[in-house]
């Protein structure tokens, strides 16, 4: 039976009552993280270090200041599709395919990249979930794809984080729901990422039967979020990274690396927006927000896709401090002079 929106709200309200200092008490000691191919950038998390690394992640989000001060990019890696989406279909049909896939499959990795209000990277985590390649549902093409990306399914079986433990601990954290510590969530073509997130947080409950109910459930869990694909409609994540001069850290199609690339692309596009729309009308969102193009921030207000004020602290100029340079293609795509 699918978890209702009211049940999700109750879980998240209990989580929001956790004192903000609780995360600090569980912060990982220096040096406990397992490092991946990306050196000290991406923290590889398995069952043995899950509690310490979750504590470090929560401490990072709390330290950033929550709403308006923390941006969290999310990526999920999952074992393919058991139902293929038709090339041309309605939104209801697309959601039905998504629901069938998410209900039948489990994610293998969860990637989270965190930045503060100045655009400075705070941390990147790749949570490796328990997955039995012999028993858990998958597609042959999806498994081959993940193996090419370097995933070790024998280790996911022996050392992976149990999905019920992962989902239960995250559902009880202050990262989700409507409260002062709620971060801004960032995805790239994120429908499946958010669908699997709902499944994990609800301990495997089926997704809502209709797309509108799914939108509402997602908005309860992640009330402030941004879909980067809306701003960059053409090209894969890897292609866009190369086109805009954003170097990848770690292996492509692994969750931590993809979450980090999504975050860095957004920060680059945000800086381009400072120059793209200098003349929006007075009073649009706020005087600071007049420098940002009219993209759609997803909120809990009318119809779940209403315009809402972006966190003003996220609009500060990153490249002035870090020297980011826009590529010619990036400037062209945003309508800027080359």
C-alpha cells in the first residue's frame, strides 16, 4: 500500500523536531571516510562507515544554514528499466512507466553533493546500497551499463548499506520536509531520482497511482528544488559538462560524480545568469533576484510548480571569488555575447 502524503508529513515533522546540534554529535572523525578514484573529493560510504558519514553530511547541511544557505544535488544510479517509455506519450503515460520501474527496482547508489551559499563545495557522498545482482530485479542492459562505470556488485552484496536502514535514517533526518533547516534540492532529469528517493524514505512503499499525487508527495519531501534540465534541455550530463568546461571528478555514471557535476554545472549557469538578465522589472521576487533569469523553482504552493523566491544567498557571485570562466558555448546557450 502506498504511503500517503499525510504519513510522509508526519514522518518528516518528527524528523524536523530533532535538535540542530544532533548532527554535530555524530560528525565523522577526520580520516574515517573511504576515498574513491576522485581522491579526497568523493566520500565512498558503505555499511561500515554509514553512521559516521551520515552524521558528517547532516552536520554539513546544518552548518550551511539550511533554507537559503544550502544547495544539495541528488543523483541515483539504478539497474536499468524493466518497462521502456514510448517515444511519444502523455505525461500520465510517462509517469505510469516511471511508477512501474521504481516499484519493481531498487537503486544501487545515492549521490549527494553539498555547496554553501557562496557556491563553495562542502562535501560529496556516494552511498553504496546493498544489491544482490543474482536476485534483485534489473535489466541486462542496465547492469552492463553500471559494470562499465566501475560498480562492484560483489561488494554491493557484501558491504552495501541495507536499503531499509538507509531510508529509515534519512527519513528521520532534518534534510527533508518543510522547516528552517530544509535545503534546496537540485536534480538533472530528476524524475527517477525523486521517485527512488520517495521509495527509500517510505521503506519501499509503492509510488502514488497518479502523477499529481506523486508531485504532491515530492513537494512534501523536498519543498524547494530546481530541475537543471529545464535550463539545459539538450545534451547528456557528461556532454554538457564538457561543453561548458566543467571537469568531471570520479567515474561517469557513478552517483557521487554525477551529483557533483550537476552541482558544478548549476553554479556555472547561476553565474552566467548574473549577466544574462540585468533588467527585469523592479520587485520581481526581490531586488537581489532581478539578476536571475525567470526559471521555475518548485515549491509547495499552487499546483506544486509555482514560481517561488530562490534563496537570495545562492545568487551571490561565485566566479568573482573563484575565477570561473564561461566557455563560448555556455555564453551562446544563455544568449550572452561571446
